[in-house]
C-alpha cells in the first residue's frame, strides 16, 4: 500500500538545468526526508524536515534545497544539475524521528544528467 | 569505513530453501529497520526492531544491541523475495539512521 508519492518517476536533463521533484505523504506524519541512492545502491540522507526544524547533511552541495508548503509535502530542487547528481532520489516519512519510528519510502525519482 | 555492514553482499537461493542475512554495526544502535527494495526500486519496510526478535510470516528478525548486530531469516524462499535487502541502524541519542550496504538476493526457480 503506497502512502508516499513521488513525481516524476524518471527525469532526464542536461548539465546546468534546474529540476524539481515532488513528494507527498498521506500518513499524517510530521517528519519527511530526502535520500540519495547512488549507482552502488548506497543510501545517504540528504535532508530531514519537520514543521520545526530542517536538518541538512553537511555533505550535500548547496545547489540542492528542500521546499515544503506543509507537513505533507517536501519537494527537492536542484538549481544547476551536474553529472554526479545522476542517482535515484527517495523521499520518506516517519512520525517523529526516523531513529525511533518506522520509515516509509516512496518509489523514487531516477535522475539522469547528460 | 562502513558503519553498518551487511553480509553477504549478494546471494542466490533455490526456491523453497532458507537463508540468513546479517547486519553488523560499528555505531551504538538502539533500533534496527529492515527493508526490501524490489527491482522497480520501491523500498518496503519489513521490520522495525528494538532489541529482541520479531516474526512475520516466512520472515524473522533479531536485534542484539549489546553484540551490535541484527539478522534477517528467510524461510521457504519464494521468487518474489528477490531484491535488495537493507538494514538501517538508528540511534535514539543522535536521532540518526545509517543504512547498510545492502544484500542482493536472487531466488531461483
């Protein structure tokens, strides 16, 4: 049963373009996340966000920024994509922190940068 | 180095057989989650554990926080069990979750 929805499923773009990925959760959770999964399938946290606090992984380049209109939505914008941004971006949510609550993931957005 | 290491990295099983996947932590984990990523890319949560064991159908998981490891046992493997299994160690002290390196499982007919 899907409760974390991501769009688009795939996106192909060229170096230097701006892209934006959407994520919505219908679980009523208060915390949302963006993860990056590289070609070796390693999952790394990029951002976690609830209505009080944005936590940024310090390794994330500044061209990445999360955007939230309410606690059910957390979008991801990349201002000027680079080849190393090619990856699968996974959105997740939890009720409270992910270390003490179950994480629910969306199906992912696969980005290819040409 | 890897703070959460999974073994084996890849595994092939005949349908109907059993197997165990392992996750070793070099961080102080208070919770563990196990996920299955199917070939389409969706990550499905299998278990959320505090120290102890849980069972769900053909799957059983154990988490030993003192010895810093967790296991996932698959009984009577089915074709639909194929995919990549991830464990994720959580620390309630730091509120951080660290994912393991994954085990790619292929169940053969």
